[in-house]
């Protein structure tokens, strides 16, 4: 899967991504196409509310209608595969920064909640209980080297992504997150 990076510079699109309900819808659509009624049931919300958010997400190109599944007034939606990127901090307006900070806050809260659930369910996971790939490191990099590091990481992710029809039996969704940032100037340089 070779996706060209797309930088999101539209403040309204960034605000859309920072909205908690739209983030929840986006996570649901990772599992495959859905209609507003199915999403409403899964999220404990009204169909009208999920329909509204779906239309807004489609307006910005984050999701698209699945015509072959739609019947009459029932519309089905799926994610649009993309390598979406946020502009560097130096090019963000104050309004963009607020949206990005909120999006990051919500993302990290969700990641922590999912990791906590994994830990609580570990006794029941069989061989998957050992499936925690964890690494911690400190590197001395230039800004350009950090950019290169990110691109290599993204290439590695794409190397392992595959369509559902090519997924072998026994495989399951594995969440991978990478966070790299400069240590505060007062931090210890140790690994």
C-alpha cells in the first residue's frame, strides 16, 4: 500500500478530527463499512446524530459512501485510506494548534484506555497475552534525522498492512503507536 502523504491544513478538517464523536465513529469504521443505525447502536447514540457526523466526515474526504451496500435511503460508509499528516507546529495557526492539541489529548486518552483493557483481559488471551511489543529508547538525532526516522516507521507499518482477504487465519488487529519528541532540556540523556 503506497499512499502519498496528505497534509491537513484546513482548520475545519482538523477540528472535525478533534471531535470526540467523530473519533469514535472513525474507530468503528476501522472494522469495516457501517451505516448510521449500526454506528448509533454501537456508540449508544441516536441515528440522527451519527448521520450528521458521517456527512461532515464525508464532506472533508475522511470517509466515503459505499454505494454497493446502500439500499434506498440507507447509506453505508467506509474509511478512505490515506496517509494523513498534521503540519509541523511552526506552520500551524493558533486555531490549528488548539484543534491538534485536543485531537492528541483524545487520542492519548483512548490509547491508554485500550492498553488498560488489554492488561485487564490478558489472563483470557491465550498466546496473545505475550503479544506486547514494547521498546523504549533515547537517540541523539537532528530534526532531519527524526523526519527520516518517522518515514521509515511509516514504511514499516505499510509493509505489514494488508487487505482483509489477505489476512491469515489467527491474525488479529494489533495497535501500533510511535511517539518521538525532544526530551525536555532538563531530562537525563540515559536510555
